[in-house]
């Protein structure tokens, strides 16, 4: 396999980077960005033993990508009772969620930083039989050394920004050297496929398969919590602002105020993307005159509540089921949007802003089916919300969204077939 000057320089630097990696992890730990007891995993020191038998390693950058893997994990484990699955992510929030959601025979670890000594320590311990990267998480040293072990590698849900494609194209062969190490690159859409080839991927390994998120199962829900909140909210109009980022809460607040002029008693359920921002968001909302109940503080939703701040993890399945209309955040600021399949699967009409490049193909599908409303600017969210709240409009959007999500190709089953075919035949297989 051809080497490149760009990859050679990167790998040389990665051999010298162990001390820098330790200092970086220590600094992140001091800033609360690493797990208090599990941070050694970031330096390749495992906190769990490697189980016996075949091991499939799935890597996802953060929460959304990790959630998209859960259905695939379930399919693999049902298909092969002798197999274990390792899921790695890079954020504390995603780790906490995976610990709650991963089934038996699946485990979570933090992904090692991309320094050669760290990577080799990780690989020597886990010895994966197959490795899967998701979306756009490409660490050259980790990919290079994994490939050198002989482990087949796949890139799934693959997407790439135009800027990243240009950067890899001009990277002294780094893009080509990294991407050619994958056995297959399964792109979300045609745009992503073209960008991967431009960045250096051999065209024969790039395939358009859609996204795992299209074939994901509906988000789970605590039935007792659903029954309780359904009772408290009975007879009230509700809307949801999901996965909001800094700058969006102010826009959502203004839209809520505008909508309440015609929809008297309207309640907003507000879910910040990062729950640790909850107290700061609550303070800002109260300063603006809102009556707020904060879930993480144990405050009850009462008849006087105007905004319910749901600053917790792992409950989006509850909020999407309760709200007939959902604004999907990260889209009125330049974050790139979040997963529209989650509300679509649960019967919630979708509003979103203009910045949805993380899910560009998905939103195109939703718009083609009249299944989502694009809000071009923040100051138009209130008007769009008022137009969407009537029951007939909400029902039509939700029905169309459900059809889009249920028509998705079963990428998870196809990938399950590919990955399990790479493994040694089970001893007790029929």
C-alpha cells in the first residue's frame, strides 16, 4: 500500500506526542472534560478486560453517532451469541449514555488520543477482529495502526464537509493514505461519496448506502414517566425545543412569547444539547420573566409552569412522544443540525433552522415529502411555530415524517451481515 509524505510526517509526530497527550488529558480533566476515574482510557489503559472470543469495535464521536449504533449492536449480538462489541466515544456525556443503553456483551471505553504509543497500547489490549468508524471521525494514527494489525475496517454513515474534502485533497497524500486503508466506505449520500473520492478514497470502495439513523429504532421511554407527564399536560398545548445550543435559547424564548399571544397557556419543553448548561439557561429564562421548572433540580411541572427545562440525559424519547411539534436545535446557529429521524419516528412535526449540513440528505428527504418546516432565520421561528401548531397541520407533517423514516433502507441489517461475515465461524453455528 502506497505511503504518503503527509501520513509519514503525521506518524512521526505521533510517536513524539506521548508527553503532549498526557498533558492534554490532564488539562481536560482539570477542566471537567474528562471522566474523573476513567481518564486513563484516553491514554490507552483499559478499565475492562478483553472478553474471550470475537470482538467487533465500533467507534463514534459523540452522542448522536453513538445512538445510531445501538440497533446495529443489538443485531450483531442476536446474530452471533459468541461475539462481544466494544463501543468507543470521546465525550463524557456519550459515555454516560452508553453505560445506560448498551446491552449485555457490549461495553464502552473512551477512544485513545491519536498518539502512537497510546494507540498501540489500546490495540494490544483489545485486539479487535473488525473495526467500524462512523461519520467523519478520522484519526490517522489510529487508522494506520489498526490497519497494520490486519483488522478489516469500515467507515459507515460516512459524511464529509466540503472544507474537509479540500483540506485532505491538499494534504500531501494524507487523505489518500488514510482512506485507502478502509475495506469499504459507506456514504450517507451522493454528495458525501463524491467528497470522499475527491479527498483520496479509491472510488471502488465507496458506496452510497444511506445512514444507520434511517433504520434506527425509536428512542426508548420510561413508561411511568410518560404516563405521569401525559397526565400533567393533559388538555394543554405543548411544543419542544430539542438539543438547543448557546444562542438558540434566546431565539426559542422569543418564539414562545410570540406563540403564546394566540396559543394561550402554551408550554415549552426546552432540552439543551448539553445538560450541564441547564442552570445557566434557567437563570437566563427567569431573568427574562418566565416561570421555569428545572428537571435536574427536582422542580415539578405545575399549572403555572411556562417553560419546563428538561436538562437531563437519555430522555429525548419521552419529550418527542409528548410534544406534537418539535424544533430540532443546532440549526439556527452554525452547528449543523441534529437527527430528524428521532422526532419523525415518534410522531412529532419538525421545525428546523437553515444550518443542517450534518444531516443534509436527511432534511432534503423530509422536505421532498413535506415532512418538515425550514425556518430561514431565528426571528421567523415564532411565526412558523404559530402556523404549525394547529392540529391538522401538525398531524399532516407528523404523518409525512413517519413515512420518510419508515421508508429508510435497512442499512443496519446490511452492515450486520458485512461485519459478522468477517468473523471466524462460530463453533456452535448450525
